[in-house]
C-alpha cells in the first residue's frame, strides 16, 4: 500500500514539475456541424468528468476560430467575478454555464463562418481542448424555366433555359422529359459565384427539330446529390415549319379550311333542295291520281 502511494506521489510530482497538469475531465463535441445560411448554428460541446466528481465547476471557456486572431467567446470566473465577452454574432448556448454545456452559438450563419473551431475549457478538476468544424450550406431558390427560339444551333428550333440561384456549395441542374428520361448530357451548365459567395446556376437545353416531347422538367440538386426543387414547362406541338416534312409545302394550304366549310354548306343546301323537290313531286302525283275518281262521283251525282 505504501509503495502504491509512493508511486502515485511520484507521478503527480513528475507531472507538476514538467508543467503538465493531469485532467480528470473530457469534452465531447460533434466532429462536423452543418449550418444553414442565414440561420442560427450551434457547435455542440459538452464537458464530462472522467470519473465521479461532485460539484464540478467550470472556471474558464475560450472559443477560437482558425485563421482569426480575435477570440470569439471568453467566460472567466477565476478572479471570482464572472467575465463574459463575446465577438459580434457569437455566444454561448448557456452563458451562465450552470450546466456542462459549453456549445457555441452563431446567430446568423454566413459563408465566412465556415471553418475549424477550437474550444478550451478549464475546471477545478483539469483542462481539456477540443476541435470541431462548421460547414455552411444554402438552399437554392425555386428554379425558373423559359424557352427561346433558336437560330444559332444547327438542327435546333428552340432552347430551354433553366436558372436557379442562392445555393451553396455548387449544385447541379438536370433535365428530364415527360417519360423521366434524362437529357442533362445534351445541356450546357454555367455556374457563377455572387458577391456573397452563393452560386447562380444556368442550364441551356437545345431542342432538335421534330422533337416529340411536350413536357420537360428541370431539377435542382445540391452538392450532396439531394433533390431540392423542380419546375416543368409544357411545349406546343411543333409547327409545320419545325416538322421533319417542313420542306414539303402546299400552295393552297392557307385556303383549304374555308373551302371545306363552304363546300359542306353548299352540299347541305343541294341535298335539302333535292329532298324538298322529291317531296313536292310525290305530293303532286298523289293529287293527280285522286282527281279522276272525284270527277266520276260528281257525274253520277248529277245524273241521279
């Protein structure tokens, strides 16, 4: 027993003499946090004792961001008076630290908040440090789609243009027809970065002459491959000038429809006149056939 006590004493003596203070606490933090652009983000970190320690007290919390000289958050009660300082936009989830929660709050997440963070915690039972990361994402706005007449692309009569903006990281626009067949490989995607760091996407899909599909759908996918939103466009049937047989033209095609209507009316009138004439002739024959009989009857009456 005496030898164990002596060994423990030697360990503590070596640690203190070498400047290394033993710690009986640890900190659990999420390795990576996904923060939404323009929303509040929280880097979760909780202090836990390695063994059963009653009335564990946190005396110092310091949050830093890699690449920044300024300290983001400081909580210090070592002097007896609590000192709490925070950089604009940052704060502790529990400013009083009545719990072991030392999580960092970011009020309005921007792209510049993305990066690596370090939290240092000192208690009356030791010190611990942990590093965590924040990744910022932004959802793309609802896409818009329109069609324009195409004159520059050979064998194409129209081009569909789909646009979506306000997303991060860089996403993708994909095209599908009414049968769910994908046409993305036939489209041209353009990406631009705005001043705020968010992306603008534009995709152009040329439609070949004689295309038979009446509906196309543009779908926005984020950087992780997840579907965010979509928009569809209905197209009119190709006009004769856009059809594969556009080289064959009928000179009188512009007056065919009126001629057909007028011809139908004339035929109808002729048939009506023919029916009326037949009925008139039939009535005349019936009257002629009945007149001789009537004359004989009248003669017989007069003779009587």
